C-alpha cells in the first residue's frame, strides 16, 4: 500500500500489504542502493522521495541488474579487447543484429576488428535507447511481468501486471458487476514497474513473500536472486536448515513464455516444510526424465509441487518403474519422499527388509544365470501395481518366493494391508535390477 506523506523528510511510504507491493519494495531497495539514494527502511515499510525515481536512473539500474541480458553490454566487453579471433568477430556481428533496436542503431555496420571505436561510440550515444527498447520488450525482462505499453506510466485504469491487466476501452464492463463500470475494483501503481527486480532471473521466476518485516523479505529473496535453479535453492536449502522458510509462506511464480501471461501462487505450509527438511538426497529428484520420443518429465518440478500440495508420488513412481532406462536411484529417492508425505520416516526398517530381499533374489538368480527371470517377474509386478491389482501382486510374490526359495518376510505386511504398506512393494520392485548403479547404494 502506498501513502503520500506531508511535512516529512520523505514524501512517499510503501507498506508490504500484498505481494505486489512486497516485490516492488525489494526492487526499489535495490534501486536506491545502486544509485546511493537516501531512503528509510522500517519494520514493514520504506519511505523515500518520489522525485528520486526518474526514467534515466531506472534504465541505468535495469542495465546493471539485467546486464547479462543486454546485447549492447556484451558488446561493451567483447569489443574492448585488442585482438579478435574469427569466432569472436562472428559472435560480435551476431550481437549487432540481435534484436530490432540493435539493427536500428548499428544499421549495416559490420565489425572487422578495426572499427571497435565506432561500435563503442554508437553504444554510448544510444545507450538509453538500447536499454529501454531491450528491457521493455525483452521476453525475459519487463514484458515477462508487465504490459509493455504501461512502462513508467502513471497509475492506470487497470493493473499493469500480466494476468491483472484488461483493455480499459473494451473489457471493463464485462468484468464488472452487473456490467456497471463503476463497480470495477482494481489496484495499479507506478511502483509495480519495480516488480521485475523483486523476482529472481530464471525462466521460472520466484518471489518469496516473507513479509513479516522488510529485513526478512530481503533476506528470503537474496538466496534465489541469481540462482540458475531456484527450486533447488528454495527447497534443498530448506532441507539444509535455511532460515528463510521455517514457517508457512506464500511464493509467487512467474514463468516465461507466451502461454504464461499470469502469475501463480504456491503456499508452502508447515507440513510441506517438514517434508523438505527431512529430504537427504535432493539431487535424486533433479532430473529430466524421457517418457517418450518428445515428452520429458521435469522430476524436480513435479515432486516439489506434489510435496507443496500434499499429494503422494505413487503415479510418478509407477511411471518411472515402467521405463526401460534404469532410474532406480531416482525412484529410491521418490519412495522415501513419498513415505514422508504420507507421514512416515525417510527410510524405515521394513523398507530395508524389502530392499534386502530383492537384492538377495537378484544375487541368487545372477549366480544361477537366470537374470532374464528377474526382468520377467519385475514386469509382471509393475503391471500389477499400475492396474492396482494388488491381489495379483501378492500372488506373484508367493510364486516368486516358492520358485526362488528366498523368503520375503516383508510380504506379510502387504498381505495384511497393501495400501498402507505400498512403499514396501515399490522398494522391492525398484531393487530388482541386474545392472546396479553406484549411487543406488545409498543407505544400504
């Protein structure tokens, strides 16, 4: 929320009333510190003078903050050298035509190693133009978060953020109560132009709305600011006792792409935090799994979303068990996490018994040169799990035990209550591998 102050050292106050103002505050504080502008940071508010926010200052800050996404910044560094290889010259020439404004500024200019001063002069003469056009229209920059036509505009008739914005000349009646425009309620603010600086810079951008205080808000988002994998920074750090997610908190997500013109909200509840804190092998879910020729499963995203929403991982585990590729290490991690979601321990004694039984069976069949039998029985067991034919699963277990002479002591729990002990079935089937990876040996 914004308040205009009178007879005060500062004329504007922002409070962390909702995530939009929280993200704006994080961005503004970065802006003030970059330009060394005086401001006041209170417990849950900041105060500043509105006149300190100018377009030129904003653009220079954008160039600094998103420097690695500015083509002219790359040229600044590349052209500054004395000698250039053929590959470097080719790369520089590609940068000269990287987007519309670069083509406009550099025209038919072609870098040949002798005209670096001309290139640098053109950058300096057109720096603000280059920054503005690149930033406002960049798919990973301003237009990822906000309607580009609202850049640095005063408060509008509708909210400038994507997913909140509507055409005020065409659609306000249709979204108003009883088609009465006067009933349409909206919140827009010029400070929302600082929201892009409040999120981290990955394709799937996050903002942690830990707004109990300004200090906590800044600290929570500092850890993911430059992270290439914000989910790992968020949830693996939580497992490693990070301090910024220790209680229920709201996380805002903004994905990049034409089909993602909206913000998503994740609410991390206490139950999910407890699960994340107990995960010992987070790297086991950082995997893109090939399901079919053109279909991949982002394991980390699916698993973390399920944990957050309190949904078990049965369907994901069964999907991976069906694949020919050996994902036993990843599946092992999923089984343990699934046990946590269902209120159990990361690894219990019965799971170890199921694992030991499977390995004893594999060792026996391998010595007897019957490895093909393992694959055959595993396929039957996985099919039974997929079709939820648990009686058939138990029947196959009995056949397998009788055929091999290996006693499956864990099986009695499955006979008594299969649903409550499904983790044992998953553990047993997953361990039926003749080709075993080194990392599958975890916690044996």
